C-alpha cells in the first residue's frame, strides 16, 4: 500500500499553498471554525487523540479526509480570498497579513461580506497556516511497527488465560490473534461425543442396572473414563470449565438396525453408564445453564442430577427416557423446577419418543417455552398422548410460548386440547412446516374450523398466532377466530383459499390490538390489500409475506400513517441464523427452522 503523506495532499492545491506562505495576525478570541481533519492528523503524528492504532491504513484514511476538505476549501474560499498587510517587522523583515473575502454578485447586484464572515475566514486561514507549518516540520508520521498479533501464540494464550468474562469481549477486539485465542479460551460450550465401535453390548438390558460394574472395560466405559480424565486435567490447569454454559452430549454409535437409530440402540445399557457418570460430569460445569442431547436415552439418574443443577434449558434431539422404555420399571417423578425451555426434535426411528415428550412435560412445572420439531422434513410428528397419562396430571401454569413444526394433521387438534388443560395461559402459538418439506407434507392442510375451536381456549391470553397450511377459511370460521382470540397482536397464516379480501379485511379490522399480519406469498395478498387492511386495523404497523414452508419471510413492509391514508414502506428481511432447533424471532413473530 503506497503511503500518501500530508505534504502530498497540500501539493495538489497550489493556490492554497501560495496563500499559506504568508504570515497571519493571530485572531482575538477562540476560533469559530475547527479544522477537524487536520486536528486528527496532528493527533496521529503526536500519538494522542484516542486514534484507532497508528497504522498505515488509518493514516491514509485521514489524508483522504484532508484532501476532501482542502478541495472544498479551494473551490469556495481560496478563490475569493485576498490579503491585506497590517504590519511590517523590520528585523528580520517580515510582513503580517489579514485575510479577507471578496464580495460576490448575483442578478440583484453585489452581496457585501459581513465583518463576522471576514473574521471567520481569517481565523480559518490562521489555523490552517499553523497546522501547515507543523506538518512541514514533521513531514513523516511515526507509524506503528509492532502489533499484538506479532506476539508468540503461547504468550497471548498465557495473558488471556487470566482475563475475566468481562475482559474477554474487549480482548477479542484487539486483533485477529487475540480474537482467535480469546474465543478458544472463553468458549461457552463444551461437546462430548461417543463414537461408533463394533464392540457394544447386544440386546436390551443384558442385566439389571444395579449389577453393572462401573469399572467395566467396554468401549463406552473407556470413553467415559477418558472424558473424566480430560475434564479433571482441564479443571486443574485453568478455569475453562467454569465458563461453560452449554453442554452438548452426542451419541454417534449406531446399532445394526436397518434404520440406524432406533429402539435397539436406545435400549442399550450404555446409557445407564452415562446416567451414573452424570453424577460427576455435570458438577464439573458450575456455570452450566443449557444441556443438549442427541441420540441419547436419558435415565432417571441423569434427570435427578440435572434437577440439582442450575440448568434452565434442555434440548432433546432423537432422544427418549430410558427408564420409561422398560416394562418392569416405573418412571420416577423427578421434578426439574429450574427448567424454563425444552426443545424436542423427533426422529421417526426413535421408538416411544413421542411418549417421552409427555413424560418430560410432567417433570417441568415452571416451563415457559416448548418447541417440538421433526428430524426429517417428510415425516410428520404424531403428538398423541399416551392413554395411561392424563393431561390433568401435567401442570404448566407458566407456559406462554409453544412452537410446533411438522405435526401430524390428525393428532394436532387433540394435542392442542390437552395443552389447553395443562397450560391455560398460553400467549404465543406457532404451528408450521419444516423447511424443504416434500409434496407429501405440503398438501397436508390443517382443518381451519377444528383448530380455531381449540384456540378459543386461550381467549383471554393468546396474543400471537401463526399457523401454516390452513384449509379453506370460510367466513363463519373467520368470525369464530376473531371472537375466540380478541387480544391478538400478531396473526400469521397460509391459506389454501379464503373469503374475498374486502370481507377478510373487515373481519380482521375487528381485532383492535392487531399490529402484525403475515400471509403466505402464494395467496392473493398483495401490497394493495395490505393497505386496505391497514386502513381498517388502526394499530397495524407491520405486514409480511412468508415463504412456501412458512419458515421465513420473503418481503416485509412497515405501515406509514399519513393524512391521505396508510402506506407501505419496504423493509430489509434479515436472515437470522438458527441452531439445531427452531428459533423464534420475537420482533416479527416468526419461527426460523434449521
């Protein structure tokens, strides 16, 4: 990168340099005009002023700002400036001048220059002359030659190892080397993965759990002991484990089952080992707040350990409750009062996994958010409740958000009925399809009338409703929706057909609290229809068109209120990154699926 100096910039403006060769009388009082670009350059040369490092790129940027300032000054001020000599010093002979501005003329005549303007122009020239002399005496800046990234990596790691959680974000902004090392040392997630191996115990429950020796030489036990040794070593050398807030446990072992993950693997006694190991595994992470499982059968022992921790979020990806699968074992009622969020991702081959949803909900009295989604986009989820479990035994008084993706159209109404019994204060309900859903799921429509009747159970609490792929929405069903959810503030749907938009807009206009409305992009909704709806819904301030699977928006508008009626202002659609489970964008009341 070629270095451009301040002298190079001044040399491009001969008229300005010629005027700066004269001496100026020091103005009285404080200068009315501040030359910020030149002051920043002076601070850079002197190493003060809070600059962002004394780098070559920063210096070239400041010289570019100076070039723009002098170019504007040369065209508008220097061409009209003349000098008036006020005093002559004989020894050594030196003349001192005052800068004045020539008057300009227009069609109406000559426009005189005021005294204040002349004083401001003279003050400008005096400051410029002073800074010009400084740069003439100091033509080259002292650039930074050594950077933090030049330090050896082991020294950077040694320094950052003692930084606190408050200092770590600031350290990441220093340079790339600090960012990489700080991210490694202050990582907030920790992953444990059990790899596949042909040496696995065959058959479900080879012998009772209480007779399994923890010092067995099986592959699974050897991996557990390896993790234990590694964690103890890390704990002695640094406080890395104390910073971990998210623990991710994955089982990558696969049985000989044709479908891979299935009951055969989930029935393995390996997970009893994992449950016992959790008694020393979880306490190693004192700041743990979130635990995610993949392909793991969770025993009562593991749940009991989580109940004694500070974990408030649990993710279950193709998992089930181990003790609930055994006919001779009763599921222990281990309560998890601190858990506020639970996320299920259902695998079609994970036997009895759906029953595990209901068993898990019975253990979460303070649950706030529930998320259920499928592992495969072409297999609907059966949310049927086990016959031996009554919804009255499940109490979720604090549940306010429920996200259901890819639910079977036959079991969803019954699920909502049972959920209304357990969670009477639900505020946000989102029912959608997984992305890249096949045509089999795309033609599956939820019965509008049946769902609306279930939703009316939350008449006094529901404020956000999103349902993908509703069947034909007739006017009576629409009226029941308006009456059954009068407090709606956000409404999203994808319809196969609906009443004329005039009648639709009139009905939705009765929702006095409605602020956000979304429809699928393949429906008849257009910006003109949204404007008609905005004229009837006086609180409506946002509208959007969703994609085919209703998993993201393709267009968004902000409603602008004017005297001649409402209008629409197009907004940028942010692409929110998501994790393995669906994530809720609360601002736009939409669910982003992985």
